[in-house]
């Protein structure tokens, strides 16, 4: 099931404002998510905790593109993505540990 449908189902008869208060986001964000708009990682983690969604993470292959990237700006971009991914994994791990 898609996230927007999960949010709508979980909200039930609650108003968007009530659900937003419970989640810790604004009501506009709840409505936008229900319409299928994208959301950031922080908002996703709050929603995952509220629904709750069991999060599992499997990472194959990694971000090692050193052999194919020659442009230094692309290498820097790859390093930034690796750091962002590592931070996302930390946040997911923290959220999962709250359920254990």
C-alpha cells in the first residue's frame, strides 16, 4: 500500500489538524502527503513512527563510483550522497530502536 493511503487510513475520522498535531507536522503537510506529494526524510520518519511502519533497510552495491567518475565535481557529489545516506541510516536506526 502506498504511503498516502496508509496516512489516510491511519487518520480515519481525525481531522488533518489533529493528525498533524499527533505526528508533529503541519496540517498542510498531512494533506499534501495524502495527495501523493513527496516528503523529506524527517517527515517520513515522523509518519513512520505514527502509523507505525516497520522499517527495514537493505543496501546493495553501495555508492562506490570511483572507477567510472572522472569529473571531480561528480566525485564530490558522490561523497555528499554517501554522507547523506549514512545520516539517513542513523536516523532510521534510531527510529527502529524506539520500537524494540
